[in-house]
C-alpha cells in the first residue's frame, strides 16, 4: 500500500523484453535506502517488486498484464518515473490509500500555469467516470491528487510547485497516456451496493 506522496523522481536505466514480459532497471538513490529484495516500490503508480537492489538502482519484472494495463510498456531509457516506497505502520498518510493497482489509462490534455501553481487537465475513459467526484481523491501516475473540477470527459487537478518539481507531470506532453487509479473506497462502495447474495436452498 502507498500514500501517493512521491519520494523521488527516478530514471529508467534500461528496459528489456523477454517474450511477453519485461525487466526494468530504475536509477534511484532515495527509494533504495532501506529497501530489501522483495519489497514493493510504486513506479508511476504501479506496484512492483524490487530486485537486485544497489545504492543507486533497483530492477523489477513486469508481466504482460501490467504492460497492457499501464503505461510501463511505453517507457524508454531515460524516461522519468515517479517513485514511492510502500508505507510502514509508522508512515504519515499524507495523501490517500493507493494500492498501486492501475484501473486504466487516462490522457494528459494540458497544463496551465498560474504563478507558481499549475492546473493539469486529464482525460479519462468512460468506465472510470463513476469513481470520480468533485474534491475526491484520484491517483495519476501514482500521485495522490484532488479533483478540482470535473465533467463527463476530463477532470482538472491543482498542482503545487513541489509536486510539479518532484514528479513527471512537468515532462508530460498533450496526448501522453497516464496511469489512473480510483479511490479504493469508491470501488468497495460500488461492490457493496451491487452485491446480491445467492439465494439459499
């Protein structure tokens, strides 16, 4: 589990494909501190298992399912990636509960600057709309963000200078795909409302 508060902007050192799967190596110093083989690290909002950890990098295997559902398959050497270590029992939950399980891909539409702040517009697929509410939480590229305005095709998020500086939002271009994860509470509520127990015999 994660909080959506990005710890470091890493870089893809290499990415190699083996049949349907991939192995990605990320250059990073902050998130490798105290991390052991098998620990979880969020990479652009995707929960990956860290392997071959050094003080300056870690590797992770990525399955075909993850490549198809997320944007990790489009990463290239040098691509910036948002990184966060999994929470501990003592972690401050500064964002919201983020699982690292991508629900779908959105589209980066625009970023408009207002002083030091930015308004970022993200398009979303129709099936994602039911999980979005005004002032609700959403994870974009693993970043915990608040929906500042909403219509039936896109939402806006207000980005503070620190988030703009520390994440890959500033490197995105219009039309780029982004990973989206809905608030898990919304998904549980949807499931509970739709659930109909089987009739007993």
